[in-house]
C-alpha cells in the first residue's frame, strides 16, 4: 500500500515516543535546565525553517494560511513548555497518555472550525480517553486510596492547546506545501519556546553543556533530526487527512511508550527515571486500553 496519511500519523507517533524518552533523558539524567532546553529547541526549529526556505524558496504570500500555520507553531510551543515543566519531575508513562487526550480537543475544534462531524460514537470515545487519562494520573499505591496529581492538569491544558494547534496547522496546509508549512510552523514555535530565553548567558551555557558533555551527537539526533522527521509526518498527515482522524492516530503513542520502557528494562529506571512496578502494571494497562480504545473508535469514523 502507498504511504498514506494513516501511516504518516502512526510513524509520527512512534518517532515522537522516542523523542519524548530522549527529552526525559536530557532534562532529567543530563540535568539540562529547562530554559536552556527550550532555547535549544527554538534554535533547532529556527535553523530548520531557514534551511527549508533556502532549499525550497519562499512560498507565495498567502497571509491567511501563513498566519494559521505560524499560530499553530506558536501554540504548539506554549503547550510543549507546559508539558516539559511537568515531565521533568513525572514519569513519561504518566505524562504521555494525558498528553494524548489532545485528539478529543482537536475533534471538537475540527467540528467548530472545520465543520467536521462528531457522532455519538465519538462522544463515547471522549469518555474512554478522559477516564483513561484520569486513571493513569492517579496514585494507586493503596488500592482504596486514590489521590489525583494536580500537576498533571497542566499537561491536560497543554493537550487542549495542541488540539487547537493541529486545527490551525490544517488550515495553514490549504495553500502551503508540507515543507513550507513545516518552515512557518517552526518560526511560530521558535517565537514561543525559544525567543524568550535567547539571552547571551543562556546561549553560552547551552553551548558549554552540549559540547562539553561529549553527547552532542545523540542530543542533535533526538532534538534535531527526529523532530524534523516527526513534524514532516504530522504535517503530511494533516494535509491529506481530516484532523478528527489524524489526531487520534497520534494518540497511539502510549502503546509505543510502554513497549519501549519494557524493552529497555532496568535502563528505563536508570536513565529515564521510568519504572513499572508490579502494583502499577495493571492500572497502566487498563488506562492505556481505555485511551487506545477511545482513539481507535475516533479513527474508525
């Protein structure tokens, strides 16, 4: 079968699972300060944008589409900052499933702004995903005592923003190629996540960190090459498929995440601060099944 928007969305989900774990390694194990991390992401996005414009030229000025592509990138940057502030102290296995509730909000935004239909099956899916997100963000050390982690509400807010950002990027794709949409999105993301931290002392600290760590290659791979590939897949999928179907497919990330954590075994706990204790396995499995069931229902519409 040809490489369709369906496979692009699934491939992006896998790539971004690897990026999420790489981010966790970078900010938790290597102790890169968040402001420096945000600056690095912004620099990478800016360089990506400039290279695309050099290679493919400047797109025809269609202000409407350029504005929404830029806005989508800007909102994406805001959402990422919210997510990373929580990811620094929480397990990726708890943060990621909540982050993947964004398909719900993308579907709602698509219904409002793009006239995409949401039937009763989709509302059932909404309940499944929300319940799964709640369970995975709860502390079940004691079976009868469940305490909700309020920090993860910040991740939920980021998911809302991502949902609307995806719709904005969909609008931007109407008269922009995938590569130009990526370039304009990158400029928006640079503005929100990188520009606020673009100070001389931060740039100096970041340069020292990267090149004195002897880990420059994996850092550039995780934060440079992989995001480029993942973003291309996302924008290709959004350009060729409906937001209400593409976005849920991006929600398959929890499956890849738990699978990678299990494959890495003890390394997950050492380098990523990720652990799957026996008492947590069942609740994580149930939670992920709920989330995945919800996104499967949405994607089947």
